[in-house]
């Protein structure tokens, strides 16, 4: 039997590399939806209603093109645990189907979690918090480190680290990210701030862009007496102009006698090399 995931781009290619031909049992027959139970390792918790409605209508018209991926439950011969395809399963239920096509795998808990993360990350179906929690489970429950997660997912090490750092934000801010009230770009700026929830509410109320949020954070300097020191607007404009040209955060400290410091904040060697190239190319 031909592996339906083999030689596909995107999701298919990722799943195929995990499955391995020897571990796959292809099912010719559909199985009952009632025999499928949710995956306890499913990282995705939120499903956009509009997108789910569109998929439901598509399934009504054309059926399920991509099979669901399931595994047999050892202590119950008539039940299967869903590994990948939760959105398709929900849409199939809404469409009134009683059976769905499946690929049955023989995999352990780690592989089940890996499949669920790979499917959602490659489809970009996870919100930033769901993605971070998926990585955290690999680290906490299966002894992965950030480098191993990065190689497995196909993302950079800084990407994994930045995702995980989102989980250090207060619960109220995390909920705002999950509800898409603030973006991941906004959230990254709030990490390490003394009042992230207050700042998040300001971002929402003022409908601030990420760049405006960065400018706000830089402009707020709290001195020991608790007074807010606001940076000169011309300095802020110059900082933003330099950031646009280099792609790197720029900070200017200008004293009353017009002496001071100009600093660049790079996050990895790629950013440092890009800064050096910009300087050499222009000066």
C-alpha cells in the first residue's frame, strides 16, 4: 500500500519523515467517529469558528481528502486515540459524517506529541501560547532541550527560546495573546517589564503597532523617585530611523551637553553580521 503522506510538501513531508514506512499501517476502511477519542497531547486548544465552518462545508461537498492519523488504545480494542487531524474530525462531526478515513500508527506517547506539534506548527494552526506549551511538554515530559526541539521542529534556537519566554508573562497577558488581542510581537516586548498587564491594556486601548510599543517602552524611564522621564521626540525618531535601516534595536542616550552613547542591541550573530555589513556598505 502506498503511504498517502509520502513525497508531499509541507505537512506530508514532515509527517512522512516521522512515520517511517515500517511503522505505518494503512487502513483501507473508514472507522467510526465515535471510536476516536481526543489526543491528550494535542497542543491546540482554540479553533477559529469561521475556518472550521469553511472546512465543514468543504467536507460536506468533497469528503475528507487527507486521512486522520490515529493510534490504537492498548486497553480498548475498539477505541483509537487521535494523533493528527482534530480540526478535520470536528468538521466531520459538524458535517454529519459517521465514519472517517484514517492512517493507524503504532507509536508511543512521545511520537504522539511530536506528530501533533509537527502537524499544527507546519500548518501554522497554533497560537503562540499553544506552540510554546507544546515545546514545553517536549522539554518537561520527554527530556528534550531547546536545541533538540529546534532541530526537531525545524525552527531556530532563538525562535524556540522566544516562544518559551512568553510563558513567563502573567496569566492575564497570556490570555490576551490567546484571544489575539495582542500579537506575539507585542508580547515579546512585554517580557521582563515591571507592568506588562498595564502596558498590554494600553496597547489594546490605543491600538498600538509593535513599533509604537517599542517606542513607548524606550520612552519610559522610571527614576528612583518614581517619576516618568520621557525621551525627546527627535531622539526617538532618530532611533526608529536607524532601526529601519539596520533591522536592530537602537538606543541613544543624549546628555544636556549633547554628548552621550549610541548602542545597538543584537540578539544573535546573524544580526551582528548584518549590522557590520550595513556599516561597511555605507561608511
